[in-house]
C-alpha cells in the first residue's frame, strides 16, 4: 500500500493547523511598518499615527522604519525580501503602480504584495512661498509661457503623484515646467521656503505652512474642493483638467496568511475611529478612504492596468 498520498495530505493538514494557530496568536512580537518616504513628511506622520493605534489594538509595539527614495517604491522592494508572517509590513503609495511603466523595476505590484487595507487619500496642492509674486495658478502658467525654462516645481520624488500632477498641468497649459525631485515633502517645503525653487506640488503637509502664513496654496488636484482646502480652487476650476486620486494603504509580502490579513484589516478599519488618528488626519487635512483587503486588491489590479495609459500619454520616464 502506498502511504505517500496519505502522508502528504496529513502534512498539509498539519501545515494548515500550524498556520491557523500562528494567526490566532499573532502578533507575539513587535511589527515593523516600512514608510517609503523621509521622516517628517505627511506619509511619515500619518504612518506613525496609524502604527501607534494598530499597536494598541493588537497589544504589540508597531515600529516605523523610513526608506526614502525611488519614487516611494522602496517599501515594495522591502516586501520582496520579507517573510510572510505579518511582522514586516509596508505603506503603499500609488506610485508603485506607475513605476514599472517608466523604468525597469525589480518588483511586480500585484504578485509581490498581499493587500491589507487602504485608509486615507492624499490631495496634491500647488503652493508657493508667501512672498512669491505668483498669486494664482494662472500667474504661474503665464510666467512659464514667457520664460520656458524659468519655472520649476519641487515634489517628493520622480513619478510620484505630485510629479504626475505637474506633468499634467504642463501638458494641459501647453508650457514647460522644470521638475525638481526631493526625497520627501519636508525637503521640498524647506527648499520652497528657502527660495531655491519657485513652486512645489505637495501633499497635505502643506496645510500647517498655509495656516502659519508661510506658504500660499494656488490649486488642488482634486475633482472637488476637499474640506481642508475649501478656499483653494481646484486645477479644473482654474481651467486645467488635473485630477490625481491617491489612496494610501497597508500591505504585506505575498503569501501572507488570510487570518493575519483579516486581523490587520480589522485593525486598520478600527484605527480610523481612533480619536488620535482622527486628530492627526484633521491636522493635515487628510481624508479617510477605507477599502478592505478584497476591495484594495481589486483597486491595485485596476490601477496598475490604467497607469500605463497615463505614463504613455505624459511621456514619463523618457
């Protein structure tokens, strides 16, 4: 009698039982979340608020590790080397779906990740220093028409949503804008305030600088004015069709066990109701944008497919 099939079946059952037991006990040690931007920016601050809240719910420490550069894609590269045990996770910006179309990358945004949940949406705001001569978006465009090489804009990296917003604006306005990439929002803001660049397209971290009177926002790349930027016209209102959706979410390496995914998904959803997280989101004008693990995985598939057309149309990566 051949016992190999029976032994194989038993081995599979034991493996499933071990996985279930592991997920039931998870987490038993600290968890690390990789943030693909420099410390001090909106993503970092938001990531730390969520890490603290998730840690309280799971009764375990959650540590944030910053890996800035490569257009926000270093978190997914990190996941390719991580064990699928739930102890090393990553924040995933939309740029990970765009990067494979602009250059050769060492990751697959669909096959290399297990999507857990999205929780927030950024806005992209074009801003200038308070002492800038630019009072409106039309002023920026008019100057770019007069001085084809004279207007630049800083962003937290090449091929980020910020960069795409600038490229879309240049195309829609028929002007040349010089892109200046930094490692994060904080670097771009500091350069803007120091007068090294004329404009910057930033995420919600710009709000504090607006309220302090250091930065003037000229336009926001949303389909309608977000509550936090209700006094700022959209690019569309200013006459330029520039709308950039940008949800941020949590993911793990491929093969993350479903029970762990569901436990983390529930923790992310609960974090959105945490008063401390709500306060952080309100402070930076970040909107909640929750998708469960199934909806987030579907969003990833659709977005990865659609980004090719955007990249081709803008000529990014050339």
